[in-house]
C-alpha cells in the first residue's frame, strides 16, 4: 500500500506538471511558476497559463468524480464492466441536457447539472431494474445490452431534436465529445455542492461495498442495513457521474479503467480502492488531456475521445479476463 | 402410405405458409411503396405516375415523383432488404437473436469508415462504400474472433461489440467536431440513418450490390440450420462448416457496408427483422422473409418519419431507433440468456 500510494501521488504530480508545461506552446517550469506566483509575465504567457490551470482543475475534478463513481457502481452491481458510459448514464444525462436546452431554455451550468442529474437517475433506475429481471449468470451482458439499448434510444431522441436545430447541434456536438478544455474553473463551483455530497457518500461506502461483495445474506448477517446503505452509495455514484457529465460532457471508460488498475495494484478492499482511485482517476483524465494536446498539433483531440479509445481497448482486455462469459 | 408420402405432406404445410407470407409481404412492399410514392405532401395520382414513368413531363408532379418520393421509396426497399437479410442471417448463424450486425457494432464500423471518408477526406460515391466496407470488415473480424467454440455468439462477443461501438463513436464524434457546422449537420442527418437525399446513382449502386450479394446469401442461409446441430454433425451431413460460416459472414458484412454507406446506419432494422420473420415462418431459416420484412419496416418508418409530425421531417433512423430500443429491452427482460449469451 505505501508504495502504491507514493506511486499514485507521483503519477498525479507528474500529470499536473505535464498539463501545465506541455501543449502547442511548451512553457519552461520557471515561467509557469512565475505566472502562478503572480510575478508579472507577458500577457500571452499569462493567458496560456490561466487556461491550462483551468483545464487541469476541471480534469482533476472530473477524473476523481468518474473514477469514484465507477468503483461504487462496479462494487454495488458486482459487475466488472459497470461504468457510467457503458450503463448509458451519460446518454441519459445528454438527452436530459438536450431536452433542457431545447424546451426549457436552460442556459446556466446549474441548470445543466439538474437536468443531467434527472436524466442520470432515470436511466440508472431503468438499467438496474432491467438487469435485475435478467438471470444472474449473464448479468454483465444483460447490463451492457440494457445500457446499449438505452444509449440507442437516447441517441435517436437526441437526433430527432437536433437535426432540426442547427444552433443546438453546434453547441451540443462540442459538449458530447467530452472535453476539459474551454471550461472555466469557476464552473466547478457551480457543481461543487453535488460533487461534494456525492464524494462523501461514495468515499464512506467502502464497508458497504465490501459487505456487498460477500453476498446479500452474509452482509445482513454482519449487521449491514443493506437497502439503506446501498441506496446512499448508489446516490453518491449517480451524483458524481451527473455532475462530471454536466461539467465536461460524457467522459467514458475512466470509471472502468481506473478501478481495474487500482484493484490490480492494491487488491479488492474497497476502502483502499476508493482512496487510490481518487488519486489515479484525476491523473488519468489529465494525462488523457495532455496526450490529446500533443498528438494532433496544432489541433487537439478532446480528452473524452482519448479516454474512449484507450478505454475501449481496456474493456476488451477486461472482458477477456472475466470468467463465466465463455 | 409410404414414409415419403408422409414426409411430403408434413413439409407441404410450412411451405404453403411461407409462400403465403412471402405473397403478403410482397403485396405490403408494393402497397407501402405506392403510399410512400404518391401520398406525400404533394399528392400524385396513380394515372399521372404511370404517365410520368412512361416519359411524360408533368410540371411539378414529375419533379416530386422522380427526384423525391420515388427514389426514397426504392431506396427504402433496397436498404431495408439489405439490413433485414444481413440481420436475419447473422442471428441464425450465431444462434442468438441479439447477434445482429447493428447490436454487435458492425454497422457502426461501417458508419465510422464512411464518415471518415466523407467528412475530412471529402470523398463521394464508391470510395465511401469501400471505406465503409473496410470499417465493417475490421469490426466484424474483431468481434467474430471472440466467437465461442461451437460458433455461437458468446457474451464476450457482445461485450467486445459494446467496447468497439464506444471507441468508434468517439472517432465519429471527433470527426463531427472538426467539421464545419454545415458538414456536421449533413453528417448528423446521415448518422441518424436517412433517406432524405438519395440520388439515382446511389440507387443504381445499391441495386447492383443487392443483386450481387442477396442471392448467394439466400442460398447459403439454407445450410445454416444444419450448423445448429453442432460442427461435427453438420460436417457429417456433408456441410462445409467453415466455408458456410465464412461465406455468410463475408456477404453479411458487405451488405451492411453497402447499405450503410448510402443511407447511414438505420437503427435496429437488422435486429428487428429476424425475430419478426421467424415468427411469421417458424422453423425455417427465414432470411428471405427477413429481407422483405426489412423493406416493409423501412418503407413504413420512412413514411412515418416524413409525415408523422406535421412540419418536421425526421430521419427514418430516429423512428426505427424508437421502435427497436424498447424491443431490445423487452427481449432482455423476457428471454433468459444462458451463459453462452443465448
């Protein structure tokens, strides 16, 4: 554990440093430090540093939120591929945001968060109830398919709403790739209440998740009030996923990849997994953002796209290692 | 009465039934085709339509018929048949109603290929079809590499399909962000699956490919039920198991790519048609019937999409998506899936 913790902290520090220094215009560490300390630098450098600070902050927040959400969802469903993207939660949020923009005239980030929350909760309930009705042995497959069906439904509806509205399409297409760039760090404050509540619920869910892993009967025998505790853990996961999606758009697969990497490092105890995911999730998203900046210069590949491509490969690996699917 | 007589009689029932079903479906295709062609916002009478097809030039009516409604109806039939047959054949081959090319992500492979060719590279026509084919082949190769030992669809295959779909849609979204808003809007319409802007060139291309690919698929599909007995028994009965499987896969992938390159990934047509066809003609490899059902579904959905909500012309894929997703959810609920994902 100590070496894993040290490694994770080092990875996080490295990611933050890379995010501040690297990009279309590389900066020297001394220049960045000067700008951060308030020493006067030229206007252009100051602007670059400010925008990099913003996207780094957003990346850190989003990465932490999605990774925690993934740990809780995988633990609660005892399903190795549970993740906000695969379960269709992101699509539900996207649909709700589009409906909000088109019909309710939502413009504020807080409005988007509330819409995303409603969409995420509805989809989570739908997918979970569908999965519960399917037999246990094929739960991962049923869950993925329920998620895929919900995603297709949401995409159809989004398509119907957007093909007739060029303005909404233009803002939506930039939102749906999932990007940490171009967001004001101040917007983090708008979602902070939801994020904080979700983080508290998720981080305190460790014992519940450990008990769930033992099965329902054992958990009850150990004195867990399973329904209440699971409900609060699930609420935490949904709050985190919805506020991350409202902030940066759908960033898929982070919630899948990070928990698996962490479990490989420190084993299955959920308290450790939650803590370490809170460090490695942000590092993953920030590094994805840096990678996206570097691979397509002078243009950029959005962080959400880097995460999806890396994550799709990771999911194939996870699926190949999961027993009982053959 | 000899055994042969009994067998003949027992076979006559299903054969009659499937002849009846095919007749009714053909009548539906023609009927819906006429509705789609003649009863749009601008109505053309049947005698006028016949005269226009005979070469007469009626102001207004000629343009509407020849440039808008007729090409759409013809394309709906061609694309619907391609998606329907492809879906039906895959579901029978993999012995899983969920294993249609659209649920597995092969259609998305084709659309990613087509979008990459059409938007950043600015290609049109045949190169787009080739690029769609390349995308579909790659997707299919990756997914089928996860097939189970007995050739059935596995849960693993479905999950790899889901992973692939997510990765590919990220590619598509990236292309959309880099395009101009006008290109993005065109691409968005196409990505929803749309018959809005079909040309006679495209119809000729898809017609040629349908004519080339559908008959061999129908012939090969007759062997598919034998594969269900298991590879050894099928081989013992004289079926080249690998050859049939590879042949069906190649034809299905090519059909999906050809149709997707022209009209976009019309959601769930392939997925919906197989189960409908199997209910219409139980116990037979209903690939031909699935093709007809596909034509009927796309024709009907396109009419609904164009005139269902007054003043708004939706892409046809929106309607089929809204129809198909609940069916997929319902199948998950009602169908106990075994470990093999069946």
